C-alpha cells in the first residue's frame, strides 16, 4: 500500500502538484492534491487515492 501511494505521489509531482514529498504516506497535502487531480479529471472528489485515482495516474 505504501509503495502504491508513493507511486501516486510521484505521478502527481510530475504533473506539477505539490504533495509535500513522495514518502508513501497519505497526508494532508497528498489528499488535497489528489482532490485537485480528481476535480481536473471529472472524477468524484474524495481526496483519497482509491482505485480510481490510482489507476488514472499510473
């Protein structure tokens, strides 16, 4: 799980999102940036890197 979150963080960083580092932890900044990514991509904004965002970012 932590490795999956780290991959999502790296993908978000590559797209210009500031997740606060790629530590593999779902912290405040990661959740905020996941929510921004979800909104930009027409997805339900949950701010959690669940199956949808995880698959979309890989």
